[in-house]
C-alpha cells in the first residue's frame, strides 16, 4: 500500500529560522529520506517552496481564476511530502513518528486511493 506523509507547517515558521537553522532542518529531512530509501520504503520525497511563491487555480462556471500567495486565511502550508510504500497504516504511522519534522510541524498520514472511498 502507498501512503503519503504531508509535512504541514505553520505559515511563517521558515522565516523565523536563521539560515543555519533552516539548513540544519533541511539536512535532517534529507537524512530521514535517505534512511527510508535505504530501507526500501521511499518512493519519492520533495520539499516545497514557501506559500509566497504559490498560486491557486479554480474554474467556476467556465471562468478561470488565479490567486497568488501568500494567502491571508491560511494558517498552515504543505511544506513537502514523502510517498511511502509500506504494508499497513500502523507502519506508516510509525514511520511518520520517525520524521524529524514532527518536532516542528504536523505530519499528516494519508493512504492513496480513489477519491470516492
């Protein structure tokens, strides 16, 4: 089964870190990804840039609208993800508990599957 670990960060948290603290947090996440990969569990992992560089798109009644970030109503942002191939939800939760970001963000665990389920 495939599980996605979303790293859900408070908006603005990255700006509060010094450059050295930011590089260290990133290095911890890279080491975590390397460990998952060496164990044959990691399918893909990526970090995402800040919400200030994001854009939202929606189409309503055939009209396309774009909204550039940052988004005043947002309190959190997706900072990155890990796509895992593991056997059970419990295993995915155990792997999420090993994630360094769980110390400064929230790790949301979601199983991949059809949206109608």
